[in-house]
């Protein structure tokens, strides 16, 4: 089968584009053909919005806008038009399905396929070596393109309250919106994907207490690297956590627009452990995509 990947930039390091590149590589390994321009193809897979519709089309959605600090109605317009035109909508999580259908109604057809990563590639990336980190009993980490709803301050607070007193926290990612003046908290700035994986493989615990996140690739990568996860219950992040990972109770959202950048404070005493898990191997995820796309041909 030949798949046209629409609205995917494999040179970009953003979450959707990084996942798109992984999916392309795995589909090619499986023997399928892919293209980034509308050449002769069997099916189109558009990410977030369609630039054009050239035949049977699946739309992969990673969430929609609902932040009252922004003009969320206008921001959703192209996504909604693509949603209605798509022959199949692929949601990243059950949360995304509930969210999108609350705002847009029911699509012609839909399926939920969580994100995945290349386990073989991760296995071959070396664990971070650092004489500075050798002085700590444990390394904890978190990573994001930081914005208020990612809750960096809460990540730091959880670390300081729950981690061993001789452990450290490494914060990766651009534009951190909270500065923790603490001798056991370090900021790295933006790292390459390979360096992030190296950090995660050195870490015992990965924190992602974001409010109403969808299906973050950093969490998939951290889990694949062997980290224990601590995530918030809101949104779709908990769906990609593994058995035994810690879920912190968060706001029960009614799917009405809200101020996303003013997330509530978490009560860390209210938590539970994950009791089930999904497969995050990109080989399994790509097979699910192929099976879904073949139904459109």
C-alpha cells in the first residue's frame, strides 16, 4: 500500500512531526510505500488538518483547542472542516475521542490508536554518563516545551516532596516558566531526541503532571526507556502509563472551554496506581494504522 502523509514535516522536531517520521520509517520497514506529496497513492493520512483531500483520507488528531485565553473557535475551524471531510478519524486516546466528539459531533468512522516509539532504537542509545549525576542516589527527569498547563512548578514540588533527599531532578526543554533555585534541580534547555532518551535511561522516575494533555510522546519515550511514570489523571496521558505507574487525581473536566493556562493545584496524597497498559511499540502501532487504512482502500 502507498500512503500519502499530508501535513507532515519530517524535518520538524515537534511531537506530531516526530511521530509522523517514526510511523513513516516503520511503514517503510514493513514494506509499504509512503510519500509527502500527492503522487499516485492508495490512501491519504493527514495530521491535524488536511492541506487537500486527494482520495480516501484518514485524519490523525492530537487534540483540539478549548483554552479561553485564545480564540479557540477560530483555531478549531480548519480542524473541524478536516474532521467532517475525513473518511476516518484516528484519535490518540480515549480522552481525545470524547473531547473532539463533544465539540465536533460524530465522524463518519473512527478508531483510537495510542502513540508509540521505536523500542529497538531506544535500546541502542547509551544511558547518560555523568560524574555529577553519579553523586545522587536517583535521577528524576521531566521534559516539555514548557507552557503553564504543563505544570513545571508541580513537577518540582512533587520531586521535592516525594523523591529521596539525595536524588536530583533534571528539567529538559525550552522556555521553562518556573525557576527552581535548589541545589538538586538542574535545567538543561532543549535537548535532541537522542539526548533525551539517554537522560530517561539514566532516570528512575519521569514526571509529567500536565493538565489535560493528550498523548504526549515524551511520556511514551520515557516509559520505553524504563522510567517509572508519575502523571496527572486528567486528559489522555494516563492511558499510556504502564502497570504500577502513579496517577495523581486531577480535576474532573466537563469538556467545556476553560482557562487552560490556570491549572488547579494537585493534591499529591490523592493518587492511585495504573492497573493496565497499552503496547507502545511502534511496530504494533504501525500495524494498527495499516489495518485501519486498508479498510479505506
